[in-house]
C-alpha cells in the first residue's frame, strides 16, 4: 500500500482504488485527517453527500449560528478548497451573517458579501438583483438564497424571501440574481447555490429542481455536480414534528441541494478520435 495512504494523508484516502497514489488525485498538498481534526478543520469532501453535526468549526465562529438560515461553514470551506486559490476573490450576494466572509478570511481568500439586511459588519447593504461589480471579475460565487417565504429575514420589501416558492415571481426574481452572478464570474469559474425544497400545507414544491432548471436552461451555466447537504439543525427537527410527520403521513425535509455549476469558458472539447463506422456490419 502506498505510504501516503497508510499515513492517511487525506481523509477518506482508504476509498482510493488499491495501488493508486495521491499524486494521481491532485490532493497531495492537503493536510492529513489527523491534522485537520487537531485544528478542528472540516473534512475534505469526496462524495456528493455532506452531513455536518454543527454549523461551524475552529476557534473563531463563522457567521452567526443564532441567525435563522445561517449556512453551515463547512460547505463554503469545501468549495473554496476545490475551486479557488489563496488571494482569489469570492462573492456571496446574500451573505446574511457573513459566514462566507469569515471562512474566506481564515483561508486567505478575498471576499465580498452583500445582503438587503446585513448581519455582519463587513456585509454590504445591497439588493443583489444588481451587483456593483465589473463583468468577469470574480473567481467564485457562493449563495444560500431564500427557499421561499418560510423564513422572515427582515421587513425589507426587496427581500426575495417574502415571495412564495409556489409563485413564478419567486423564480423570476432569483433569475435576476443568477444573471448577475453569471455576469460577474470569470469564464470557467464556479458558483455554488444552496437551495431546499418546500412542503407546506400538504403541497410539495420542488424548489431545487426549478432553480436548477433556471440556472442551466435560462442563464446558461454548465452543471458540475449536485450535492445533498443534510438538514440536521432546522427548526422542524424536533420530537413533535417527527410525530406529526408519522401521524399525518408526510416527510420532513431531510436535505438541501448544493448546485455546483460553472460559467462556460468557451473552450469546446473536440475529440480527436472519431470512431470509424464499419458499414459492412449494417448491410
Ligand atoms: C439563507 S440566508 C443567507 C445566510 C448566510 N449565508 C449566512 O450564513 O448567514 C438568505 C439571505 O438572503 C437575503 N436576501 C433576500 N433577498 C435579497 C436580495 N434581493 N438581495 C440581497 N440579499 C437578499 C436575506 O436577507 C437573507 O439574509
């Protein structure tokens, strides 16, 4: 067995195929699992199922875990490890209590956060249907938008979280934000959009699928992957809600989607190996 795997140089290294080395994975610079645990850093995710028992990690808090709708800091940490390098500019158009800003600062990335209702001294008050940044100037975007009108973030009428996810207007307004994200991203760069579905008054609304469709079909993002993030800390994760879910035969939301997509870089992949058709086989 390669020495790196023996030493568990990356978490989940045991999942690597036998005989493979870390050189081939490109993860050779990453810290060992033991080192990460000692520093209370998140695990480097290698699958599309992410599950976090708490909102933050490390000595300094990231964002405010009392803020309703705060993002798990682990998600942003994982995204910037994969898609940015130190010094890169990360933007969060709905930054709320500033989780993205705090994670980026600790990891040596530059960050700008906007929100109609800032809950962090460095978050700038702004309606992100217009983002005051130049075209193609940003290296990564992370956004955790409202999923409908289930949470009351503020009294600001520009808050998209005041619109029901059952109405088309909700998606039209998010589309304006999505267009801005596309515009400010550099070609080939990545965006992560965290979004959850809705089940209200016996009606299911697949908010995640609708936002996915809007991003890919209307805006023109290219899909990278779809991650499921477990919803452990939501307000309905209580005995009484689990009881109701059984008694009235419905499901509590167990996960959110992290939609990973990129702005196309215009480079077409042209295969040099065009298979030759043996027409004789079809005669
Ligand atoms: C799920 S929370 C974001 C949480 C944040 N990532 C954090 O960790 O604290 C959604 C945020 O979207 C903001 N928001 C809603 N409509 C907006 C708009 N038009 N422009 C900017 N922010 C908006 C809300 O104020 C709220 O803070």
